[in-house]
């Protein structure tokens, strides 16, 4: 529980992970809410508990079979044994406040969340599970709230924003948007064609006013959100900061020079302004003046609340404060610190539209931009600069509307060097297949076979004919297979027919 990449021609934002630690705003994680509670799996237990990180006390021991979401404003959700989601209040963590939702987001500091029931529309709900507002039926998905705003997508694939009352503040006029995470400004992308190489991005405020627009050949955002009043961007081969008016301004957190002089193998800034540092395969914590707060003696440190961190030693975790002092006696083997469901999906889907959207992603020679000759070098805009992040992984992922696209290569994306502290990209790795996945768990169980049947019946229009065992082949020897399992529809496009494997079609219970 204790890890996304995008092609710049499709979303205009470069996900350059290694540069985040030197960026104007630091490398804060995407849903960095202050929290007092942490879902953990205690040593020796297969169940999940809730830990008070301020006191170190376990407030709900072995209460859940599945991992609770991060606890925000005292609220969290858990998947039940039926596969739907229930909301809980940490003040009474054994009794659901509201439940049996097919799709959910976390609550926010605004006291609201977004959820839908199977077959139903998306709704903004309050802490009692009461409907604040039902969203229009053409809203297909909606994000959790951040700074009083949530991003929504309509059936046309366009994005806009609503407020905590469920009212549309920014109409759905954008190709893609990013949230108002740490500031009152958001980065949005206007309508774009997949073949475009130079794209425009704009910055808007919470009323939807465009503050400025810039071209991606001049500026490439390092992270797609404002923090500390600036947006870090790449200009040429350097990083500069833009203010809300689009003017270049000094870095407001230009304090890494002293840390760099510490001789560390690596370091990353925490939201509170300290630095987690790495040396000799161990981790510690220093402040911006390079004063040691926690000696470099742990296997890892994970910042969770400014003055609380998870210290990792072997397979065991525990809570420490900013000075390395243990908080409580709880030992745990796992913790849930990241958001699984930043977006909730409507409880129904138009299967004709879903099938048509999938059909648009491929033809006889091409699937989602990849062909039989495509290598990692052709797709290097999808990876960051630190090859170590991709060692042991042969897949790159790209969200495309409600679909998740997985590019599967014939070998690892990157390989570790002999010293194990560095790695190199395998730029000649070839795309073996492309997997187009659609999660419809939040929809009626008839959804998966309906989509698959419609796509299979139309494959002839794309030049594919049934060859054997559910495998469809084209004259170019590319192949398509379709299947579903546990509420996930998968269409796999093989670059070579002789490498194709049929899929199973398993209905939900």
C-alpha cells in the first residue's frame, strides 16, 4: 500500500519525477491532508487497524478485513466483503455512517465527498451520508474535493469544476484539468489533438478566470499544481517558477544548497520544509540548514503529517516524531498513506459509448500510438529521469478518460547497474502489447459482457477476424483479445499474432 506517467502529446504535462525535489514547491504528495489517524496492519495481524499518530494509541484494533482509506477530517471509507464501500467516522469506527456505494472518494476538509450507488448518478454527500446535491446525469466521474473545488468530467470527455455545494463553477470546457491542491489556482489543458507536439496550458483561478496561457515548447510544468504561490516549470534545461500572472519569479523555497553540501546520495523535501536524506542505503532527516533531526540509520522514512513520520526498519514500521523519538509502541507491517479513489465514477455507463471509445483507440497497425516497431525511445516522454524507479517493471501506464492504458514491453523498462545504486533505461525495449482496461465494478454486472460483445461484433470494421479461441487477427498479423474479470474489462492488442493469448470471461457473483 505504501506508486503514473503521461505522454506530453496527450496531456501536455511532463511528469519529471527526479526534478521534483529541486522544484519551487517541493515534492509534496498529491493528497497531502493533515491527518491524526493512519490505517495500519499491526505486526502479526492480517486485519487492519486505525492508529492515532499523535498519541501512538490504536483506536480501532483489527476492525477491518480490507485497508481503510486515508482518514481525512475524521472520515474514511472501507471496501466491504460485498465489494461496495462504507463510510466511517473515526469517533465511532465500528459502525458505518453510510454505505453500499459502488464508487467513492475520500472526504475533504470541506466535510463533503463524492459517491455513487450502482446504477445511480454521482452525488455530493456530507458526513452523515446525506445527499447535498445529485450531479447531472451526464457527469461520468468527479474527483474528491480540494480547497472547496472538485473536477468533473462529462460524457463528451470535457472537464470542469464544481464547488462543495455541487454547483458548477467552471463549465466543462477543458480537455483535462488538475486540482486546486495547495493554492487557489489550477493548471488546465484546452482542447487538443493527440498528434499535437506543441500544446497550450492555462492557469485558472477558482472562479474560472484564465490567469495566463503558455505553450509547452516554452514551459513544461514539473508538477501540475501551484504550491507556495508558484508553478515550477522547465524552461530549456533549467527550472524556473511562474507566479499566477505567468511572470518568472524567484524560488520561494530556495534552501536546498546547504542540504546539497551534505554529500547525500539523494534527498527530497517534505511538505513541512525538512529534507529526507539518503546515504549508504540508509535514511535520515535534516532541516533546511542541514542540521540533523533524525540520524541516517533507518531503512526508510515516510513523512505523513509534518511532525510525524513512519520509520521503516526491515519489515517493521513505527511512528516517530520530527526528532526521531518513538510515538507509542505500535509496530506494524503495512500502512495506507495514499489515496486509492481520487475520482468517483457514475454508477452506470453507456455501453455503446464505452465500446465506441475503445474502438477509436486502435486500427490494424496502431494502438494508442504504438505500433509493432515502437520502442521505449519512441515513448521516452512517458518516463522521468530516474531510471531506478522503473527497475523490474516492464509496463508504462497512461490514463485516457475512464480507460487505463498499459504499454507492455518485451523486457524491463530499466535495468539496475552492477553497483545497484543506479540504473539505465532499456531504450530499445519493444512494445509487445497494449492493454486497454475499464473498471466497471461500480456498474451493474451486465456491463462487462455488453461492452465486450459490442466490441467483438464491430472488430470486422477494423480489419480483424476471428482466428481461434477468442483471438481476432488482422492482415498485418496484429491481434485483439477481449475479456473481463472481477468487474474489469480488458482489451489486449498484440503487435504480433503469434504472441497473443486468449482471455477468460468471468462474470461477477
